[in-house]
């Protein structure tokens, strides 16, 4: 194993899948070789059904792998006792926890189970760690609420706090933002980023949201149909990995913006003049209605953007609009002549 001092996790020649019988296995992936360092935030990205959850459950020792090995701090995961393993890896599932009589703090306190005696009594140190986990997640106002009274976003924070209370070196989360709205998705992954750095935790989470992964993760494990690529988001972009994997007839990965865009058949070139946030969103709106935007260079038709004013002009006329909606409505109307093909 390479660089074991820094690699808290090593996955060597792993094959994952399902044991159907003594003589028959269904293999999803073979020859997986990945690693994770202390304090890294890693996003596992791939399409539905490709095997993300299976891989994470293999790492968390919740699912038996078919071949190869997984090492935590240089030791095979099979060499740990259950209690010692639970002190090294915690797992947050997508499954909803429904309990009638447990508060959020009760759930968080359960994270201390590998560290308590057989009676499960919490020491002063246990309570200190629980309170710090609550503080780090910023959920003090939630701790006395019944877990069933919490929103999806609040519940997810509680489950992450429980993993923090477990005080493991590695935290694994299976689709932690799956049922959250956009603000909560961004907040949860940003919290994970901060925790990986402040607490020196290695955090691995699966996601379908490539934009968030690119923005927040130190490393991406990118699952394709026949291999798993491992690199920083920026290196994967510069090496055209996303373009090759996600490119199709209707959508392409835009290396400059780090986002997916629809392939369009442009009606017409339009010169767009400006340089502020109004300019940026005007450009997006014009592209949305299938105009090819040429920035700050005069064309047959042009738009000048400024705060609260958009001016359409060509050689023969000049028209002012008070909103992007009015401008785009004008350009797409059946009565104008500005939708001609390039």
C-alpha cells in the first residue's frame, strides 16, 4: 500500500456485487483501487443503480465484498472487532429513522455506543463529545424535539451529529442530500466540507449532484460503466473525464462553467454588451431562447444590458425594455424578424 501514513483508507483490487449462491456471484465492479487521506471530503458520483450504495456499504463492512481487501489505518477491516471497527467508521444511511419516543439528543447520544460500557451509561466525557457535536452542527434548538417532528434537513443534521458523536476517523454518508431542497443540499455538503477540515475527519458521501461535488469535494470517485476514476474535481474537468462520460446527444458538460448544458440549435447571433451580473443573467436568458451570444462585439442584432434596462438595437431601430422577460418575449414573438437562422 502506498503512502499509508497519509491514507486512512486503502481499497485494493476490490470486487463488489452480490453473492447469489455458493457458486454464483453477480459482480458490479472489479479491480477497484481507491484511497482516502485524513481530512478529505470525497464525493462518490455515478448514475442510478450503478453500485454507489454497494461500494459504501462494503467500506462500512455492512455488505460482503467478493474479492480484494479494504484497509483502515493499515489494517484489513476484517481484522477489527465490531466495537473497534465502530470506533473507526460511522455510517449515515438514506433510510428515515422513525421513533415515537426519542428526542434528537437521544439519537445523537446513540453515537457513543462503541465507547460506553455494557450498561450504556454516558460518562462526563461522552456528554462533552455529544454537546460538541450538537454545537458543531448548530442544532441546539432541535435537541429536545422528537425526531419525528423534524424536517428532512433538520433530521439529516441530527444524523450527522450522531456520527460526529461516534468520534470515528471516517464518516460515510449514502445520499445525504437525496430528499432535501436546494438550500439544504448546499448547506449540508458545506457543513461536511467544514467538518472534514476542522475535525480532520475523512468524509465520503454519495451524490447525484455533480455541481455540489465539484464545488465542495477535495476528491471525486467517479463511477462509470466499467471503471471508477479518482481525482480532484478540477483535474477530472481538465482531463475531459466528465465530457466523455456524461456527453450525449442532448446534454454536454461545459468545461468553462463546470455545469451541464443543453445542446442547442441557435437561431441567430446576438451581440451582448455589458460586464456585471445583469450581463451574466441576460446572457443565460438569451442562450435559453436559442440565441448564440457574442460578448461585447457588434452583430446584426444587439442587446445592451444595464441595471433595470435592456436596449435592443440594430442598424435601423433601438428599443428599451424594463426586464429580461420583456426582452426575451420580444425576441421570441412571432411578429419580429430576429429569429432567423444563422
